[in-house]
């Protein structure tokens, strides 16, 4: 009987040793996946972070997250449909390298009804735009983004985004939304030759030579006119939604032939620098969220508000 037990004992001991070694390896593997990443190497891109790294990224960013807001629309015949999206995300990511913030994935669900007649345009209803943006900021906040900076890269959003920011006061929130507007020409840049330069003209084409020069087709410039056709005449102060189409039916406003890489570099550097300043200001801002909370508290009992 003892002769039979000896080999069984050896097998049991050997199995136990193997299991212990395997358990040790699994424990070390689990530990390695949850170790804090080197914060100097954390990607600013939300979609590139692992779950554990995302936690460290939120802490490093002090809860500041950028939502670069572009659009999908025609940009003349020489630029890609995603010009605004590509440029604003490029600028935001470059800024996050200088002042760390978590940058949301590509977002293009904005206002572009005036270009629905052009191929490739993605135009969503006003209701869906607001609902989706609210759901997105809510989800960002749920994941630790308590200070959300929407960086606008599209002129068609200039009315939408301030309204969205104002609508945040409709109901209590534990986060705050900031809007950072469109880029401006560098202060030391030479005067523009393009006297229109409103869409896909000298400035936008120059910027794209920095963010994605491989997508710029200068040989196609001139196939359509970017001149203002001025087809509706109304007195100052009278607004109609068809105003843009009345001026620029080909959805091209400017003279892209004046574009150049030097202007693009100067404007992009200025844009990135201004976003860096905005991130730092938002990180330092301890007042806005405090006042928003105070407002929400008072708004539940307005008759108690001191007059």
C-alpha cells in the first residue's frame, strides 16, 4: 500500500508546486497591468488609454478634459470633408502635450444644415445635436471630467455652443462646461491677401498644410468660385437661415490660392498656445463650479433668495 502511495504523493506535491508557480505568475501579471503608468508618457487621447491608465490620466489632468468639436462638410474642392475636425483635434492634442488634459475622441455632430446640398455632409437635427452633446458631457463627467472644455473648430457651431453652455443651468450638475472659440490669426502674421476668407480660403487651407498636408490638393483650387454672390438684400438686423447659401452656394468662401505653409505654421502655433492658456486657466478656476453649485441651490427655492 505504501508503495502505491509514494508515487501519488510525489504527483500531488509536484502538482502543488506547479499550481503555486502558475498562481505567482498570474499575480505578477495582474499587478503589472494595474501599476501606474509613467505620467510623463500618458497619451492625451481618451481612446488610446487603458482603463487603469485612464484613472491616472484624469488625476494628472486635474479633471480637465477637452472635447474638440469639428464637423463633416465640403471645404472647397481642395480640402477634405473633415477639415474642421482634423484641425481642431490636431491643435487640441498639441496643446495637451504642453499642458496635460484628456482629449475626447473625434466629435463632429454639430450644426451644418446650410451644407446639406453638398456631397459628404453629415447634418443632424437640432434636437439630436443637443441631446447627443448633453449625453456626451454627462458621460465624460461620470468618468471624472469635472471641467469640460469644448474647443470649437467650426463656424457653424458659434451659436449652438453658447446656447448649450447656457442650457447647463437647466438642472443641477457636478461638472461645468467651458466653451473655447475658433482660432484667430497669429498677431505677427502678415495681412491676409484673401479679403473673404470665410470658408476653405487662405487661412483654413494654410492650417491644413500643417495638420494634414497630404490631404491638401492645391492643384484643384480655382475649379469653383469662392466669391460672395450677394443674392439677398435685407436691412441690417434682419436674419434668415438661407443667408449663407445666398452668398456662397458652392460652400466655398475665399481664395485658397493665397494659402501657404508659413501662414499655417504661425496660425497653428498661435492657436495651440491659446488652447494651452485656456487649459491652464480652467485648471486654476475654482470659482465657476462653486458659483454654479450656489446657483443650483438657490434655484430650488427662489422665494428664499435675498432681494
